[in-house]
C-alpha cells in the first residue's frame, strides 16, 4: 500500500472483519501489523455498539420495569391531569405526604417533575389514557389543566372509567366558566379566583382564618366556591 486511500480502505475492511482478501499481508511485519489492526478494530466496533445500543436497551428495560411496578402501585392513588405550576405544587405536596400520584400530561408537555415521577403522556381527555392511569382504582382525579374546555372533556372521560368511589375535582380557571363546568357534574369544582377573593375579604374584614374555615370553604359552601 503506497497511497492513503488504499490504506484507509484496508483498515476499514480489516476493522469491520469483512476480509475481502484483495489486499493480503505477505511479510511477518505486515502480518503482525494486520493483527494489531484487527484487535483494535474489534475493540473499537464493540465499544461503539455498546455506547449506542447500551443506553437504548437499558432505557427500554427501565421503562418496562417501571411501567409494571407503577401499574401495580396504581391503586388508591391520586391522578393529576396537567403539569402546570399548580399541578406540580399539588404533586409535591401529596408525594411529600407519602401518597402515590400519577400525573397525566399531554404529549410533549414541558414540566419540572422528577425523573421518577409516575408520568403518563397522552390525550388527557381520552378514556384510554385515564384508564391506563388507573382511574378505576383512584381516590381522586383532579383536572388542573390551563383550559376550562379541556378540563370539561377530561371530566367526561373520567366519568366513563372512574370507579364508584373515585372523586373528580375540577379546576375552573375563569370564573365565568363555572356554570359550564358544573353541567358535567364533577364531585367538586374549585375556582382559585373565588377562593382567593373570599380569603382576602375575610382577612380584610378581620375574620379568623383557621383549618375549620378552610374546610368549610372547600366542602361546606359549594355554591360560593364551587
């Protein structure tokens, strides 16, 4: 071999173990040189394959194992639909208390949930997605999407697959949409603007804010807040 293209061709043929045999070493030195190329070539190819295929195989195995484990654990759990700031804060609060939470998010949604979070990507308003999240065995299904229309469709889908004891809580982003959300009959409707204004008025009026009051506002006066 007297030129670079021939040397490159020979190296690729030997390293890939193709062995066409059109270039053959005849001297002892050439044969030893070829052996080094073979050994290094096999090593390089093995490392390349391992570096590319290894993570893919590992991720698939972890996904399968994680999917089976989380599927088994999806019972008496909470389903949060949405990955907005409110949903992420609710997720943190529940998981800090040792509760199992499954988050349903639209495909491609951006979020700051931890990697180990039980996250299902898909159409939140599809009954099949909520069924995969274990809606039939869930304690609560909480719709926390940014769109009231999407929350309504999610409630309708949840009522198809939810269990008899599953409670469906709906967030209303715009107060004017409250009557529309109520028409689909969720267990509870929560409007943060109404809740915030009620708390502010009571604070300005000098009323005492305690746990009993918060409980009453959430569950005792559904007309004003829900």
